[in-house]
């Protein structure tokens, strides 16, 4: 998320826009992973139980516990 924020600020986007965009990502991830924890693509190259989901063009790795 920090890298996304840095990129958006480098594009001269306003702080309120960046905060809202990051909040949208966070909300989406929480809903998706709470309801469908196995929905991501398995990525065994990162370790057992690691999966990847994509929000727009941003990839996020997470571990299914």
C-alpha cells in the first residue's frame, strides 16, 4: 500500500484522492478475503498457502491460515 501511495503522490494526485483510493483497496480486500479467502490464485513460488489477488492493476499476496 505504501508503494501505491508513493506512486500516486508522484503523479501529483491530491492527498484526499490518495487516501480515498487506498481506503477503497483496503475495503475491497477485507470484503473479498473475509467472504472468499481461497479466491486468490495460488503462488507456490512464494511459499505454501500464499495466494495472489489483483485489484485493478495492483497485486496483493496473502497467506491462507
